[in-house]
């Protein structure tokens, strides 16, 4: 949820943002389509069921599977983070009080939007919206990558980030 947080911050504190790189980002205020997988994911979060949450995380976001590049590390990370996520969500205020989606046109920082071609399909929809609505934003789709771009395609992602960020 780093991209969503970065967008919210860029709108709340524009003078503190010199550039944005949104990698596999969602955006606050976006309505996700209903699906059995996402409903089960939300239910596991509500129930604080870390085992189910980790398994669904792998199914939904690591579409390339455990045997693709970075797969073993992703599985370890997701399993470890499930407990942290459940605990942190109990103590975290998530909403800034203002959804970013209707205010994307107010973002002035140079913005690069990156997503993997095998990420959740809604991430591609969101990426298109970000590129269309943020003035001057550029988009890049990385082939053979799901939601875990830093572990699936680290060299290509680093190249894009180093070219874009000051």
C-alpha cells in the first residue's frame, strides 16, 4: 500500500514531494470490483486469520507463483508480514479524510507509474487512470512481473527508478 500512501502524502504535502514513483499502486477512493478472492482476503483481515491471509496474498498478488524469480523470498516475506499486518492495522489510522482518486489532477510532481503485466488486473486499470489523470505522468508496464516487481524484475525496476527519481 506504499503507492496509495505516497499519493495521499503528495496531495497533503505537495511542497515536500519532488517526484513520485508509483509501483503496482492503488489509490485511495478507488472502488475495487467484487470477486470471491478479494472478499475472502477482506474477511481474513477482519478475522485476523494470518494463515489464510498469507495464502490469499500469495494467490492474489503473486500470480507468477512460488517457482518464479523471487518466489521463495516472497513466500517467506508474506508469511512473516501477515502477523505484522494484522497487529499494525489494529493501531493504524488509515484514512487521511480525503480520497486521492478525484484529486489526481492536483499532483504536480513528475510521476512515473509502473506495473507488472501479470499483476492483479485491477492494478492495470488503476495504472491507466493514474497516467491519464496525473498531469504529465508516464507509465511503464514491465513484462513477466506480478505485484512483487522488486523481487521479480529488480534490474528493470531499478533502471526505471534511477532514471526517474532525482
